[in-house]
C-alpha cells in the first residue's frame, strides 16, 4: 500500500422495514472509507500519477472490505459507487485522480464483473462533513431499482492535508422499489447499460 | 408486551492507524451498532414504561454479540465500552433511559463480568442527528488512556416515532494516549473505578 492510511472505517446498513412494510430479506448497503494523507497538499503538482496509483490500491482494499462486511461472495454484489472528499489544502482534481483512472479495475475484481460505470461524486470538505456516495447496478446502469446512495461522515476527517476515499457496495436495491424501469432480472450485462 | 419492531440495523467499524504520530503496531478499533426501532410510547405520555426494558433484553444481547463479532469475536480484546440512545421527536428523554439496563447488561454478559459502569448519553433528536457516545475502560472507569467517544448517526433515523439505540466497544487506548493518569496495567478492577 503506497498510501499513508490514517484511518479505515466500514459501515453497514440493513433495512428491515420501511413505512410499516417488511423488507425481507433486508436490503443491505456497505461503505468503506480510507482517510489518507494527501501527498500534494498545499501546492500545485502537475503530475498526479501517485494519486492514480493510490486509487488503484484503494479500489481493491475498499471493495474487498465492503464485500467482507456484507459477508457475501463477490458475485452476489449488486451495486456499487465511489466518492472522495479532499481536505481544504488539496484540490478537486486530486479526487479525480484517485477515483477515475485506476480505482475501477480492482473494484470490479472485488465484486466480480462490474460491466457498468461506477457512479461517483467528489467534493472539497472538512472534518465531519457529509459525503454522499452514489450507487448504481454494477452490470447495467439503467436498473432503476438500484439507483441509490449512501451517506458517510467521519467527525475527524478529512483534515486539511487529507483525502477521504469511499467505496460503497450493496447486495440489493432500494427497500421497496416500485417506480418501474429495467429490473435486475432483465439485465444482459454486456454493454454496462442494460 | 409489545414486540420490538426493527426498521434498521447499522454497524460502523473504525480502525485508526495513527493520528499524526507513530504508526500503531495494532490499529485502534472502535465499533458501533445502532438499532432503529419503533417507539411504542411515541405521541403520548405513558406512566408505566418499565416493562419495555425487559422486552429490549434480547435485542441488547443480539446487538452486543454482533458488536463483539465486528471486533473479531474475542471478549479478551475488548477494553472500552459505551452506550447511547436518540429518541425521535414524538418521544421523550425518559424513553431513551429505558436502554440503560438492557444495553449495559447485554455488553457485560457478552464480555463476561466487566466491572465498570457503562458510560452513556442520550437525547431527543431528528433524522440525521449525531450522538457522541462516551467510552471508558470496561473494568476501571478512571483509566485515562481509555476515555474516548464515538460519533454515530444515520441520515434517515430516528424518525419521530422511533428510537435509535446504540452500543459501542473499543479495543484499547486512544492511538497516541499520553496524558498520564491511571494506566490500564495498574488497575485492581474490583470496584469498577480503579
């Protein structure tokens, strides 16, 4: 691991009921977060290769942590997402360097397959600030029941010279989906869309 | 006696490797489990509420066991604990106090005859409310290195008619503890204080 990791955190949310309707089996979402030192804090660095490589490491680590926390086989993962919040001494492009070039490959290995784009979000923020991690079906972006998000927050991160990197994985969609659209049973999973 | 109506279970595990100082050989770990349940007394003043403490005992035990599992499953590794409750706005603070006995004794039972009082906090709050759950040493409340807290909360809970009940366990001292006081190695562990 090339990143200087200060903290790792993993949350799991299970929803057993919603509006009095039982959700059986419960829907489950996991999100894993790494708080790392930002190697480029406080200065402009044209070459962001180091952050791209850090992203590759974190895609594997955080993807595996989520799957482990859900207690599922990788193939049972249904949706995923990623996000980063850069402390105030960094820039938004640092989040982009971690998230976009290399993080997806090892994350897809951790959840087996993953034909679809990994939904993402990014922002600059400080300790205690909320990061909403978007979620989409891992093999077909149009699966409407799996459009979702999960909120993460750590009271002590990101400090100014840190970056908080989050990966979310679920084994299910929303608790009571009923707005139609493509269903997971109809997924072909070849083009990443349907 | 009313059944416990669980809407959500949320778990969180934080591992801290360092906080700007030397990297810990074994990361400090904290875990929290939150059950979001229906408040059977929401919206009215109910004089006799004590029976609900008994109803909560199985939930407390289940939560304490799951929390221990999240931290590796060995009771000998657990050194700190705490508990808390957030009462949705249609309830009263006293409803949160119902968690003291079932929450605390569940952890003591699972950890095996711990001596110190389980520190606690509670409040009335809305969805997204955060609770700083205090943590102290399981056998001696005065152990200074183990004074800590863990922030918990969930964006969609507690709704007005819900209770969010929380248990927290930790594996040791703050990652860079160095302010003196009673050390964990010096406790007698008889009175729960020193």
